[in-house]
């Protein structure tokens, strides 16, 4: 996944994707919610680690081009990917372990459908996106680097 994230930068796909997202989200608040939801939906079908690895280059490109501190967009990405992993069985290893345990101990009499977790995962993702919209910018603090070299580093060019 890290190789795929680096490929997003090299091919220019990260820049193109960030332009598309910026077309739909004009403010920092709406951008953070959109990134949260994209991370959440994607992690329902890809591991949350893979989701974050692929989306980091895009998010860093958006942060650089819109003059938003990367922390303000990276935190919603990580939160969305974590919560979105609870939408399907393959979103998180724990979901698969629970499914197999239930089916093993019930001797096959109980089965866990693919989107069983979505009954809780989707409402949770929606509720958290609403919470993020109203309170996220207040709760995710602006963090400054402690050294001069931190403030001079261009984080938009870091490969995933």
C-alpha cells in the first residue's frame, strides 16, 4: 500500500484527486468531514492501514494547496478509517476473528453476513461526521513544530 501511495505522487494522481475534492469542499470544516467519510467508506472494503497509506499523499496535497495544517486533515482521515472499518467483515482483522469464532462455536448454526457490522458502523460513521463538522476544528488543536527544521519541512512531498 505504501508503494501505491508513492505512485499517487509520482503519477500526479494525488494532485488531480486533491483538485477534485477541493471542488466539492470549500472550507476546512467541510473538507475534514469529506476526508473523514472517504476514509470511512474506503476502509469498509480495504484495511484501515491500507486506506490511510493510500490517502495520505492526497490529504497532504490538499493541505498544502489549501493552506490548512496537515494535522487538521490527517486526524479526520485516521478517525474515519478506524470507524469505517466497522462497516464490513473485511474492514478490520477483529471483525474476521469474531465472525470465525461465532461460526466455529455455533458449529455452523450461526452465520455472520458480510455487512452485519454495518448496522452499527454506518450510523456511527454518520454521527461522528456530524460531530466532526460542528466540533472537530475546536478539538483538533493546531500543532506547531518545536524546532526550526520542523517548520521548514514540506510535508506535502512525503511518500506514504
